[in-house]
């Protein structure tokens, strides 16, 4: 067992949302290493009943929830059962967490983020879509209630650390690094033939399918541009994206005096997860450390707009404002699911997302209901475009 840095007077109560996913399972392994500091008070997942039950048996939380199933799995005595989207918010109320680790995938995580900030709690945010969909609203809410948002994404966790104690007026640029995904060197004229299995082979990270496809299109990086804008109050013109295949430098901040700060480490999500759970302390952790001799040659190259057209959509969303980000995320979720189902070619994911965001009228987001409405509208428009695309393809085949 790894000793903790200090012994706080009381344990920090942690709610782990998305507990059977990549971030959630890694977080639970970290929490198990520090039982003197943390107590898991809530476990929530979508439909993975067996995974939830296994984690509940180990951590014995106050509450457990499946948002996509009504039937309860076998749970320890004393663990209250909840189900459904509304059940998740009721479970949060019952569990009384100090920190909510939101590892839910997609816009489904928005309500839990809003609940956390509305109650003035600490949000360890792995659900970047919350800020993509409703960044202005959520950041205003966090300021009003005094909530702290700790970014779990490796890039934003890196920026958070580089900006510690710094004045934003001293920032010249923020550099978001990206591996470039599996198609960094692939011939552009072959993108229409990219298969699902090819797109799911990320070169450096192990993640769920939606995020992995987002890393292949670089829509995930577009979302990170928006997340950085909202989290740190940095204007669009000061946010740059650079391709860094080794994924060792997780992001960089350039200051007006010419200084550059970078946060480095092996590509292991447990590092930013541990940082956010333990903050403001740094807790010891047994893992493969960064070896500068092993990584003495690091590569940084400009991203190619024609290879990664999704990135520009982030800047379009910032220019449009309002609920443009919500529409972009909704369309990407629908189009990504369609690609994984074999319904559309790979480049169509970005094309549909761009059309949905640019063709619909932009509305302000003043409430959670506004964000949910924009998400629904974006999904309906993307679905209609998919139907149109598939109908056209079928007609073309008949004429052939």
C-alpha cells in the first residue's frame, strides 16, 4: 500500500460517474490505493451491471446507479439503488459527495456536471462535452456557487498546472498537443475507405470507442480547444494545436516574456486522475516515471487542416457563440455512432457536424433546459442528414 502525503482529518467522499469506463476504472484503482484519504460514496454507470456490482462489492458505496437499466444488480447491504437519468441526480443527493468525478461519455454527462456546480462541490471533469455544450453557463454557475472545476483531460490538467499562480494577462499562447491519431501519415485520398477497426487503433491511448473515433477525426481536439477556452478564459486567437506523436508533452503555455512551461509524463491517464482527486496535494503513485533519456527525441509538427478539418469547427463554434457547441457535439455523437454502425464513411462524421452547426440558428444558453433543447435539435438535424445521405447512396447504387 502506498502511503499518503498527509492524513486529513476526514476522508474525501468521491462520486465516480462512468465507473465502468476507462477513466472510472482507473480512478477506482487509484482510490483503492489511498483508503485513508478517500471514500467512494457513489458508483454510477450506464448499462454495465456486472461491472457496477463488482466495484460496489469492493468499495461499498452509499449509493449505486445505472442510468440505462432499471433492474438492480447484486449490491452490498446498505448501498441504495437508483436508476435512470433522474435517478442519477437523486443518487448524487443521497450520496452527499465532496468531489464528483464525471467520467460519463458525451452530453449525457451534462446534467451531473450542472448538479455538481449548482451545489458548490468540486467537479473533477473528464466529461469535456459538458463545457463544449454549455461552457458559458457552467462557468458562470461555478463562479456563482464557488465550485472548483479540476480538469481530468491530460491536456487541460497540464495547462492547469502550468498556469498555477500565473496571471492570464501574461499568457501569449496555449499549445494543445495531440498525437495525430492513427491517420497522421495516411494518404488523404484513402480516407473514404477508412474502416471502423482502423479508426479504433489509437497509437498511444486506450479509450472508449467514441473518444477513440474523436481522436481519429481530431474532433476530440476541437472539443479540447473549446474546453480550454471556457476553463481558462483564453480567447480563440491564443489557443494553438500542435501534433506531438509521442504524447509525452501533454500541453504547453507560452508567456509574454518568452518563457514556455510544459507538463510532461508518460501517456497514462492515472496521472491526471490522481492529480485531480488529490488536489491540492500531490499523492505518491507507483507507475512508470517519465525518463528523459528514453524520450530524448520529441517531435512537434503543425497540424494539417485538410487532414483534420474538425479542429477548425471549434473556432467556428466560438465565433458563433450561444448553443453552437451543443449542436456540434450532438451532431458528432450521432455521426460517430453512424460510422461505427457502418452507415457512413469516416470523413462524413466531420461533414455532417459542420453542416448541423452552420445551418441552424444560434440561440443563447441561459439554463440547463436550453442546453438540452439545443442537443436535441442538433441530434434531430444530424439524423435527418444521415437519412438523406443514406437515401442518396441507395439511389446511386440503383442507378449503377
